[in-house]
C-alpha cells in the first residue's frame, strides 16, 4: 500500500519545499511506514501501522517529540531525530 494523500495535498495546493517546516517518510519495522508534512504548525500524517497494518490519514498539531497513536491497536508511532534530519535536508537544498 502506498501513501498518496500527502503527495496529492502537495500537488493540489502547490506546496513548495520552503513552505514546509518538515517533510519526511520513514519505514517502520517490516511493513509499516509513516509520512509527515508540517505546514504552519499543523502536521499532516499518513501511516501504515507496523503492528496491525492499519492505514490512517490525519491532521494534528505539530509538536516535538512527534507521536502518532494507531487508532486501531494503540501502537505509538514515533517520528524521531527531527533536528538532525532538518539540518541534513537544508544542506541538500543548498547543493
Ligand atoms: Zn496498529
């Protein structure tokens, strides 16, 4: 299963990289993944739970550390190492 909602949102709203506070996709365990897009203090989250395979697309307030709870099994999905990745992404933008 692919995560497409955030990609569609970016396309529809013509979101540019500099509009985003944060944008990432991570693998979770063997089958799970999470995608996060942060704009104006609001986080758009799409995930596939690594524990039960549940898919959800939601919006929530952006805060660190960022945690999303699976609405089916209650698994806590963490998006870690924000600072490091933001630095890395900025470096990549300059190149
Ligand atoms: Zn779950």
